[in-house]
């Protein structure tokens, strides 16, 4: 009797392994595959300029001056931020009364 039980368990394990491996065809749980789509580079739009910069492909003197002015403005903001950070790092402890 024990041999029959062990035999049935072995057969069930083999059948489960065959089913899971997909040998039996469509009986395996289906997984949906998605195909990646790409857009050719020629149809992609260039990223819009940011922070006061001129167009990405404009190399005129006026565009270079506009870009330089925008960079100067950003650097001044960075300097202000750096000064604020420096002052907060060297901040002194305040005594509190309870």
C-alpha cells in the first residue's frame, strides 16, 4: 500500500513539473508580453529650452548673449544659496529658558 502512495506522489510531481515547464502547450499559465516601441530620432522633438536659455540649435550672437545672461542669473542664485547654507552651518546655539 505504501508503494502505491509513493508512486502516486511521484507521478503527480512529474506531471506538475511537465505542466509547469510548458511542454504540454497552452496549459501553462499565460504571460502577456509587451513589445517595446521606439520612435525614430528624426521624428522626436528636441527638448524645450529651460531657465531662460535660447533655442537648442540657435548659435547666433543674440542667442549666445541670452544664454550667457541666463547662466549669470543662475550662478547668482547659486551664490545666494551657498551664502545661506554657509550662514546656517556657522549658526550659533541659542539658549532657551524653560
